[in-house]
C-alpha cells in the first residue's frame, strides 16, 4: 500500500502501488510492505527520532524485526528536487527510492556489503528501465549528488516489542 500524506496531484498512488508489488517480488521481500510518501518536515522528524539526525532525508526503511516486510518512508519534496536535478520525472525518482528502500528491507546494506546492494540495485533498475540509482549517484563522485548515510537503530513507527532497524538511503543533497 502507498500512502501519500499530504496528498499531491503530481503523484499517482495506483501506479506506485503496482510498482511496489513488482519491486517487492523481484527483491524477494515477503510479507506486507507499506510506503509513506510525505513532506520534508515529517521525514526530518523520522530521521531525528530513529537515526538521531536532525535533517530531512529522501528515503528511510524500517525492516520488521521478524524479517518479514517492513515500511518505507519517502520525502516527496526531496524526490521532486532530485527528479528536476537529474532530468527525470517525479514518479521515476519515487520508484528509484522505493527500489532502494525495498532492497534494504530485503537485508541489503550498501555500507557493509562490498557492492552486493549496488549490483542488485543496478540490475533491478535496468529491468525497470529506471534512471541512475542512489548508490551509483554516490559512487560517481559528482558534486551535489546524494550521499549515503550511516545506519542507526530506532524503533519502527507503530512497532510492538523489540526495536526495529531504520535504514536511510541518502540524505538530502546540500
């Protein structure tokens, strides 16, 4: 399920919901996955609460503690800015961020996996015919591109029981 809060006329939840299902299957993520597309203020709150970083970020992933499914949060304004910067649609950028978050839910960790996540993301991005992915942007070394951030632990929103791990894709470019 994709929730857009606040609603935006330039984002169609139905096409993103179909993409989430396809990405979930190809990333081999079982269970329920929910995606929240929200504003920068909400993403800043989530990033501060779960990662201790008081700034907005483009994507956060919250794997469930039982390893089945999880939640992904995306900042729509950051996605729109990246889309404009890289010359593709907001929808394409949201799909890039969903795919990146989905791979984190699948257990990939680009900070520690010696390129496994980057290779998988590149393969799936090509399958979906999506523009350059987050990890490729970071590794390109170009000025102004998204930069991956460290992982930190935090309690997943609405979680009951043990703490879930929050993972970030990349922070808002400076």
